[in-house]
């Protein structure tokens, strides 16, 4: 009766879970960017900037070919076919728009160099410069000499560039040459997030088809791609194919194993039921708490399969003996569940969204796996119903005998030696890297294309910015203008090679007014008067209105971002080479320079990638502490059930598994990352499970069967992950694989130390 | 009847072909077989700039090489401009070194957006008809002159027309800008001929 009630409750809850999935799953937007799953910036304005930053929506196509290829025609066709959700940049139109705007405000804009000359009263140099411009055959702005005899604005306009290096604005994009090949760079912005997989995939497929068609016409045409869009699509394709491959292979190998051991498909069905309930419950828990989950959380979900199968093996093996044996197994299973849950739930307190998602998924799935084993297996498995193959029985009995023959002091000695080697290797050799770039790997072809685009200087800006925060545009522009001398100083010192600020395009009203005043004085001077007389010009009247940033929308939107009630202006930087922290080191660690930046409380250093690296580092340190805490708490929990001797042995054994897995990963991968540490948490969970069962009073052959099956299936599942092309996943898989192997190898020593009576 | 119809059809086709050939002849520039300009060419430039009562007169020489042109103004003041496919660059800190060919030295910075101007001037002086065909429509005006009207951006955004005149070599280039500015460039591979019409042009009093 009670059993039936439990089954009905379990099925009832599961139906609710399925309903929840049915509602949520069609609407969920899966995130596939590793960096998107990283901890967010500390300051609220930084978080808003990251959210509103549209730089990830930019992408470029570099067309190149011999002069026989009609690159303009190719560009036209590409732009015609890729219109939906794409806005193509037209650099020439931008420059022409700038010219039109400046045309109306001649005499109100001047370069920094001319500003300095004007402020120092060095009018001869300005006149010389104006004469050279007049005598040049290049065309001039309309009414340039009438409105601005010194041609300050004419020359100011001519110094404006898009920050391009070897390329120049042309009709469809930026054109130039690279060796003997003509090049044309097209740039565009997506209307949607490049991590919206479906749309991004459609665009990528359309582009590929177009390029293939164009290559039939122009076999020498080469198209290089650059932009987050292509990396996101590649990452999503890799994640999908790996999920299918690894998940499919895992399932196949587990199936084979079950058939070999049990010579029946029923264990497969029984494990399948537990896995289905646990995975669906884990997924429902994930979607309930995280509206925009990360696809990597699903990749790590293969870990749940390993643990869920482990529970089902313990349940199957014990229930197959008798109902009483099953009941005596339950406390160990419960202890294993509690200790594992403890370890994973600690992850929720870390400010790392991806880890929180993994924790919720696995916690939900584990509880479901436990409950389904507890409720269903006594009902579904009768004693002796699952014939275990003879060779499996023989092997487990043989191993049990060998373990029984091992003396206690031998087991302790082995544990001590192993822990010294494992912990010593880890402490001596471990090198952690906290660079976010180490988590993902771009396909080689795409990386090469990206490099070729960057080498042409199409995207000269680094991923680090200076940010000016102010209440309105005028305040922002004034702040930037005050900062300019400092930027020039840093440029001379080689800290940076260039910058682009909004105030480079449109000066503040204050500056425009100051220029008018200085010009007024200049026009009164004898030398400028003589210049005007030679040209037969009158002194121009003062300007009636100022150039407003709103007139240059296309430029202001590149720099200005509203953050709350303030405006943030991004100053793009270039030439901040080498280590991500070079500038920060130069500025922040050098006290003099830090003081110089401190003079402007409204100016902030913003390095999203560097900040992410710092956050990763902090999280890794915290996670290390959490792992040790989880280890301590688990051992304390065990000591309550197992007593001090077995707990101490368990502690040594756990250290072997954890430190040994990290040492092995270090040796194999040359460096460790945060994800190796995350894997250690799972190693702890599985190793604890094995320890609990080997320390229990359950018959050793049964324990060996269950643990061996669990270790083999987990080893397969995680060993496959270590072949992933994504470094983060590969690191995770390798650590779990080596940890499980070590755990399975040394777990029997606990039973030697336990001095178990029943065999 | 049938033969008559065929004859009329043949005649119509011939007319069409002739018309098409004429159109093609008009749309594709066939500049006269002028002697190519190379090496050092003297120039006089008259710039009629809107707002100025008198044109600005300057003179100097051009040094023409394969892919670039040095525009060295000697009067009214010394100024050097490097013109290439990259654009028009004002040479700074420059001066003529002692060499006989007057090679300029000094750093240069291309004026943003002037690439098309540089390509245009090179194309005109070196008679690169492929470039000119891409951007202009040619009309013959008089015996020795040709009017080129731009029909494609970005050239059509700077100039409304360009007139080239010359007998055996290209002698004059007349550039008319949208804003009304006009530049007359007279070329001479002989000695410098500086026209000094009294009071007609602006001269700079050097200090």
C-alpha cells in the first residue's frame, strides 16, 4: 500500500516535471558563449555597459583576389543576399556625412595642434599651413575661405579617419591592397545577439552558400571572416555535435556493459528509467531557476548520467539479492547522496552563473535518481531476477578475496604513500591559468581568418577602454577634452599608440566657444589681417550656433551608452599590446600614473576580459576553499556514521583521488583551469560514494560489482569528454576520468581498514 | 514582298548596330594619342576659389613616377604635396635635398578621403584610360579638348566636370568643383613660364 502510494507520488511529481518542461522548453533561449557564463563585472555601470555593448554584433568579411576579380560586384551581391537583420556599414557615407556636418560649422572646429598654435598666438604657422592647403590641388569645402580663412575646419576634417590603417573608405566598404591582391573589407552589425543560435546559424549558412556561388564565378576569390558571430556559430556547432557524439557513445557503451554483465536488457531499461527521471528533473530545475541557461550546463550534465547510473547499479545489485539487502543498502546510498548534494550545493554560493546552473541541474537530478531507485526498484526487481554473468561474479569474488587478504597495515601504508605522491605532485607542479581565453578554442581556420582581417588594421581597437561617466553629453565631452593631454602623454610614453573619443569628432560647446574667442583675437592681429588682405577677404562673423553631438548620431552611438541616469562614453584604445594587464599594470601599479588617472574621478578603466580573468581567479580561489570545506564537512558527516578510523582512511583516500586527478591533469595538459577544479568536486562526490559503500557492511562482491560498473561507466562518459575541442570541457573530462580511476583503485583499501566482518 | 521586308529589317538592324557603335564610342574614352608625361613637368596653377575676388596663382614642377607624383610648388611659397593612390599627402618637415632631380624628403600624412583625388590626378597625367572610363563620360569639345563628366561616386561628389586640352601633349587640366571652385593647371615640359599679369593674380609677400 505504502509502496504503491510512493510510486504514485513519484509518478505524479514526474508528470508535473514533464509539464513544466513542456511549457518552458520551447521558449528557452540557450546561451552558447563561455564568456557570457562568466562572472559579471562588479560595478553596476560596468554591467550595464556589457549588456548594452554592441561590439559583439559587429562582423567583417574581407574579400580579396587578383585584380581580375570584381570585388565591388562580389560585395554588392553579398550585401543583397544578406540583408535580413544586418546593417552594412558604409564608411564613405560616414565620412561624407561628417563632411556635410562640418561644412556648416566651419571656423568652429580645429585640431589639437592648431588649437595649441592659436592659444599661443603663433599665427604665422597657421597662415603657412593655410597657404599650403590653398595651393594643394585637392578640393576644399564650400565657402571655406570665407567662413574659415585659416582653414582650421578644413584641415580638422582631413585629419579625421575611421581608425583604419592600410585601408581607405570606398563605395561598399574599405579597400586597399595586400601584396598583389586587391582587398575590400565589408563590415556590418547584426540586429540580434550573435548567440541566438537559430538566427546566427541561418545567416552563416546563407553566407556560406553565397560564397560558394561566387567562387564558381571567381575561383580566385578569397573571403575571410571576422566577428563574434562566426565564433559563436562554430562553438554552438561543436557543442551540439559533441553532445550528440559523447552522449550517444556514453549511452552505447553503458548499454554494452550492462548487456555483458547482466546478460539482459532489463538492467538497461531500469537504468534508463532512472536516467530519464533524473535528467528531466534536473533540466526542469535548471529551467525553473535560470531563464537563460547556458548550453555548457547541458554538456556538464553528462556527469549526472554517470552518478545516476551509479545509484541504479547499487540499487539493481542489492535488490537482485533480496528486499532486505536492498533496505540495508539504502543508508549507504542516502549517505552518498547527502555528501554529494552537500558538495554541489556549495557551488550555488559562488558568483559564477555556469557553476550555479550545473549545481542546480545535478542536485535536482540526483534527488530524482535517488527517489526513483528507492521507490521503483523494490517494485520492479525481484530477487534473482537479474542474472549476473558468471565471469562478472567470478571477477568480483576474486577481487573480494584479494582485498580480504590485504592486511590493515598494508592498506594504511599504501594509502599514506599514495597520498604523499598525489598531494606532493599536485603541490609541486600545479600551475593554474585564469585567462578566459583558455576556456574556448577557436577553430584554426577561423583564427587564421580573424588574424588576417586584424592585420590589415580593420579593427585596431583593443578590448580595453577608458570610460567617462557624466550627467550629460556636454559634461562627457569636457571631461574627454581635459583628459586629452594625459592621453597624448601616454602615447608619447608608448603606453598606448592611439585612441578614438567622441570629442575627436565633436568638441564640447565650451571648446567651440573658446575657439571662436581665440579666432576673434587672431583676426585682430596684424599678421592675420595681412593674410586676409592678400586674399581680399573680410573678417568672418562669429558663429551663431554650435555643432551638436545629436547631429552626428552615427558617431555618437558608437561611443555613448546610457547607464542609469548617467551617460558613459567609451574611449577606444589601440596599441595596448601584450599582456591583458599591461596598461593596467602601467597605470595602476605605477603610482605616479595611477595618481594621474585618479585626478579624474569620472574616468574609469574598463577591461571586460581582464576583469573576467580576475573574477575567474577569485572564483578559483574561493572554489578551492569550498572544496576543502566540502571535503571536511563530508568527512565529518561520515565520521558520525563510520567512526574515526574509517573516516581518517576515507580522508586520505579522498585526497588521493582529488590531488591525484589534478596532478595527472597538470601533467597531461600542462596547465590547470577553473574547470579542472570544478571537476574535482565531482571526483569528490563519486569517490565519497565508493568510500561509503566500501566502508559499509554490505557484501564485498556486490559492492565491487556496483562500484566497478559505476567507475567504468563514469570513466567512459568523462573519458570521452576529454576529447572535446572545447578546452574547458576537455579539462573537466580528464580530471573526472583520472579521479574516478584513482578512486576506484584505492577505494577497496577502505574496506581493509574497516575490518569488515561480513563477506 | 518577303524580300522587301527582309531588306527593311536588314537596314533597321544596321542602323541599330551603327547607333550602338556610336554610343559605345561615346561612352568609352578614346583620348588622343598624346605624348606621355614623365619625369619633370612644369606647371602653373590658377585656383579660382569662391569668396576670393582674384584667383590664386602658383607655379612649380611635377615629378612624375610610376605610382606617384610629387607636386612641388615653388611660387608663391615652397610647398610639397605627394600624390599617389593612397591619396594627397602634405609633406611636413620636408625640403628639397641637394639632388638634381629635386627629390623631396620629409614625412607625409595622407589627407583622409583624398585617395580618389590622388588616383584621379595620376590617371589623368598618366592617361590611365581604364580608371577614367570607370568614373567619367567623355565628350569632345573643340579640336584639342575633351570634357569628362563623372558619373560615379566618389568622384562625382567632388567634381562636376574636368576638361583636358592638348595638341601633342596634355597641356591644360581644368577642374570644376561642385562648390564653384575652379582649378586651371597648365603643364609645360619646357622651361618655366610664369604669367605675371599685373594686378590680376594674388601674390604673397614673403617676409
